[in-house]
């Protein structure tokens, strides 16, 4: 235990590194780092299980700065603890172009950052996923290999955002006792005091969701210690209300919104130095305080050494498991599925094809963890070999998320970020809107998360426009670093699964049909979907036009091709299951696929974006309607007759 006078100096070293960096950049949020420095000092100097010399130690405690605007708190901590990839120059370079120390914590910029945070509520919600992953892997491998806490610092904004309600509710339901959240209860938001917008009793709210709650003075070291030790012994997740003063130490701005999102400035910082008796120049630290920080991190060395021995004894399987490496021959079952489908001319909805794929995938990949937002019976995401985890038994590989798409998206991010888990989750495509912020973060962080999004078009039918996605394909294709697949049959569905599981550094969407689709692919020698697009049905002789289609519209395109040939018009049909992958191919490949004849596209969705490939587009640029699917397709012109006429029209104008 470190004496209080030393802890005070250690906390002040966080404060002044944060203030000096924010002043230098003339941008940032000093209030939270100043207010939570005491809590962070006790946690990181005396309790959290980390090793700066092995920053990606698998059994380290996870830490999520959900209030990501206070990133200088984390950057200061990492420098003070002695992580090798952050220097005082990085602290001075806060928020500058190319800096490791960005305006919010960025996953991948520094080894010790466990996730990108910034959109409030995402951090605490993803931390629930990390805590779930820890329990799943603990149940599989035991305490010697996986037994750690997930700590979170969250602010009022994190608790106000609706996503945290969903995630916290599931955390309480699952008794995630190794999840500990420090709530920076400072009663201040950007626009003023919290009571102007909220009168929620957060402690009672979390108690109602099955959490243990504690209330402490966030500037009292003994209370902080006692709270952490109590939380560590709890049989429930714990919320610790840390009553703090935002901007602690700044004599004129502390306790006000003036220090939330603006630099203190030279004058106020000088007064703060005097107020806290900190007689050092900007970015200058007393050697004894820096040494105290560095020495505090040696306490976990014995734990790390013991873990290394246990990990080595566990063998290669454990190492492969936690690294996310797919087992040898993991896709043999998918290959057999494709071959059998071609032989049997299997005609199924692509959501059903996905279920058939999962039956081959789940037994072959032990890291897989599935789930659905209470739609497994429709998404067909629950298959033999999956076992749902419960608060009494974490040895499983399926999560019942309930009707919580927001939380599901964030929790899947946490599962993937934790490691040792490859998550997929299902809902209707239109309800991916609930998950979009989490999906964007997954793309931003470059992590392997797979979204099984069924009922991909007006083919939903009678459920009507609220359930019929229109703009969704275009919107996800506009999102960087995410793959959007819309397969046309069981073979392309299996290929999409193969690609999604192999993609370690970006998420994937599988947009799948409700209605049955015919088998169109007649060979399986190569994963053609990996090129994004390919000629699925070539012209007989000279190509006079090219039809591009995706998903359920590929069969319409092939029917139109046959009718056009009867009329003496020879066209090629291109299936484009993944626009993003196609755009990554060489220009020669793209030109070879598209040809030099007029191009027309057809897709039961918004036409937005198709004009970069096609001179004419058939799609839907209004909302849908409630009616049987076949009637809707005819009404909106997503049919063979309209496509034939459009091809003839474009050729007549050529």
C-alpha cells in the first residue's frame, strides 16, 4: 500500500500532464482527468493487473475509458506506468496529426488501449462484452489462464445514453461479477449541471438491474481502496459512484462546465499549480513521483510469470485459441455443403443457407460465439452445437441478448476486442439501424465481428415498410472498412461466411433473404465471391449488355438474360455479392467483369451508389408497402419484364 502523500503526488502528476498537454494543443477536456485522477491513481498503482512490459498479456485486466473525451487521463497513466510505446513527446503531441495520443482513445494507436471510445455509452456497453468473454474463457480454461477484471470509468453521459441501459441490464442478468464501473459522479455536463436534464437515481437504477452499488468520495484514497476491494468480492457487477469535483484543483473553474471541454489556459493553470503546491514547469515531473509510478507496476510480475508457465503448459491449442487463429481445415464442412448443394440443386432462402453454414462452422471453430436479439427463430442463428450461457453456467457459445440490438452490437465489439472469441449476432436487416454506431466502431477499430442480418428487402412482404430495408445496403457500402455481402444462393452464402471468418481486421455484414432462392452457382472450384463480383452467366457470343444484380435479383437477371436471348439480344449477368471487395480488385479485373457494353443494375433497394458501375439502375427509392412479396416486386418493377424492357431501352439509345 502506497502512503497517501505519495498517492497525492502521483495523482497530481496525472493532472498536470493532462492540463499541460491540453493547454499546448489548445484543445481537449481537462475536467474529467482532473476529477478522476485520485480514483485512477489508486486503481492503477495498487489494484489493476497489467504489465507494461507485456501490454497484450491475455490475462491482464481490461480497462475501458468510456468517457473517452478524458483521454489525457489514460495517456498520462500509460506514460507514468512506463509503457514503452508512449513518451513525453507523445504527451506533448496530444491531438496533433499522426499522434498516438489522439483526441479520444484509439484502439491500435497504443498497445495498452483496449478499445476506441468517444461516442458515449459505447465504452461501458462494450466492456460488458469483455466481461462476458472473460467468463466464457474462464469456464473453458480455468483460473490459471483466464481470470481477470474489466474496469470502466464512465461519466454521466455514458449512463444517460440508452445503449448503456440495455448492456447494464444484461450484465446484471448474467451476474458479471468481474465487471467494475467507476461512475464519475460530478454533476456536470457540457451544458451545465446534470439536474437540468436528469433526475435519475442511478444507484437505484443499477440496483434494479441486479448490480451491486457503492457510493464514495472520489477524492478519499481510503474510500476508493475499500470500494475496489468490496467490488472485487461481489457476486454481481458493481457500479461505484465516485463523487468528484470536475476540474479538481483549478481554483476558478473547478465544479463548473467551464473546464469540461476547454483548456484551462495559462493563467488558471498557474493558479492551479500554486493551489496544489506543484512547483514544476510544464511536462516536468519529480523523479521520486515518476519512480513511484514505475515501481508500482512491478507488483504483477510474479502473476505474469506464473501465467506464462501455465500458458506454455496448456499447449498450442490454447495459444491458437486466444490468438483467434482458425483451426486447420476449419472450412471443410462448408466445402462439402457447397458441393452437396450443387449436386442437389438446393433451393433455400439465404437465411436458411446461413443456418446450414453455421451447422458446419460451429463444430469446427471453438472460438465462435453466436447470438440474436430475440430473433433466432427468424434469423436462424441458433444451431446444434450452440449452448446458451447463463449466470450459473458460462461454459457456452451462445448469448441470448433479448430485444437489445443496441447492446448486442457493442457487446459483440467487446467480445472481439477481448480476444479468444469470434462473435456473430443476428437481427433483421432493417433493425441494424439500432446497431449502427457499434458497427461503425467495429469498422473503425478493424475487428472481426459478423452481423447476420436477415429479411433483406421488400421480400419481407406483409410486415410492411417499417420492416423493409431500402437505404441500408447503400449506407453500409458507404461506411469504410466493413464488408457488405448480399449472396444470391447457398453457394455464395457459404463463400461469404468463409470470407467473413477469415477477415481478421474488419467486420462483415451478411444481408440474407427471407424468401427461397434458386441455386445459380454450378461450380465450386474457387471462392468467386472473394473478388466481390464475377460473371455468373456469360453471354453466348458477343456481349451486347451487362446486367449486374445482387441477392434475390440475380435469378431475375438470369431469367431476363434468357428472354433477351430469345429476342436476339446477348447479355452477360454479373453477380456482385460484395461491392467493397470488387472495388479492391485490379482495374483490369473490374473492366473484364463489367465489359465494354452498356451496363444496367437491378437491386431491391436504393439505387444510390450504383451509377459508378451502371448507366441505368433498377431499384427502389421510396419506402415499401405491406403486401405479399411477389406483389411488391411487381409493383416496384423488380421483375423480369421490367428488366428486359430496360435493357432494350438502353440498347435502343446506345
